[in-house]
């Protein structure tokens, strides 16, 4: 509020270099438009700081969200422990998403039969930008412990083009 002609705008985030706006236009005392070059900017929430020519500034914390234009898994999908024994505890499936998206995690047996699935809406645990952890206790959709063996894990999302497999890995169960 009380923006003045000549105001400067920047995005700030801890541990990241500031992103300074160009083409700043004060439309009114309550509205500013500007251009931001987000090339290489870290994905996530940034605070917006507007500074008037006299040095007065205002900060809107976590008001700007940088998202990756393309959806991707950053780094490998891993699970730990692997191999695991369901009777002793779950395996934790870990992956990092470039943006919030609805995700479904599937586990298939060696015959390509689906034995388990986990659905995560966009923005919820399993479907949010950054690190995600999904536990699998080794219990199948039939409410029984999965047998010893190798299983295939798919992390998928659904878009206008259909189901997209974001990543695959293997899980081993040893009893």
C-alpha cells in the first residue's frame, strides 16, 4: 500500500540470491506491475518486497510461488530400507517433485499385477513440490503381507495426455 512512482520490487528467499524486478510500473497506490526473470530461481515460496524511493518498504511473506514449468522428479526415487521385511516395519519411498501435482504411487509384482497404490492430491504429502515420503507397510490391496520377492514401483501423474510415469524403481521384500 502507498506505492510511489520509482518504487523497486524484489523477491527474496533465504539462501537464494534476490530477484530484482524490471519494468516496474506503479499503477496506483495499491498496485504495481513488473517483470521478473525467474531463470534458475529455486522452486518454492518467495517473499515480495516493495521499496519506495524514500526508503520505506513493505514485505509480503511467502506471497510469490515459483513453480517448474515442466513436471519432473528431481533425483532418483529411493526407498529405505530396501530390501525390507514388512513384519519389522515399512519401507519409506522418497522422491522430490519440481511442483505440486496429484501423484499416484503403484507397486506391481513380478507378474505386472498391481498389489498396492497410494493417491496423493496436489499439495498434499506425496504430491507437493520438494521432498516427499510415502510409507508402504508391505500390505497389499488384499490386506495381506506381500510375499518375498522383487516388486516394481511407479510414481505417476495424470494429465490431459493420460497417465505419465515420472519414475520407476524396484523394491525387494525379504522375510
